[in-house]
C-alpha cells in the first residue's frame, strides 16, 4: 500500500522527441510520481512509464498511456502518487509516435 509521504516535492521538466529518463536513480530511494502534464505534437502517441535498474532492465509501472485528442497527458496532483519505482532505480518514459513532447512533473524521493 502506498501512503502519502511527507518528503519534499521536487519538480522536473519534459522537453524531448524521444524516450527519456524523468528522474535519475537515487541510492535506496523510490521515485514517486505525484503529477505530470505533457503535450505532444502527435495526439496518437503513447507513453509507458518504467522503473529502470542500473543494468537498464525496465519494469513497466504503467500500460501505454495515450495522449488525448489534444495531444495531452494530464495526471493531476495525487498526494499518494500515481506510481513509484523500485528503490534505487530511475524513472523513465518510453514514447511511441509522439513527436516533440514538452511539459513538467512533480515527484518525491521516498
């Protein structure tokens, strides 16, 4: 069970046209995604969020999340988090058919 964390909220930006790392791994810490807003130039695209270990082995944290008809993904603030990585792993996104993607997100290290 995931419960609300009291750690500091951190912010990141998204500005890419390829799959990317949202947050680098932090030793012995989980990365919990609290919110995300992304806009793609191609509305038909998807994003899959992964927990990735130091050997680049990925574990899916989500299915293929579709960008809506306006090319957006909007995960409103969730104090318990949408999902979190395995401790010591980075948070990454694999993009498919999106073109340029821009946006921002918030997270905590727990």
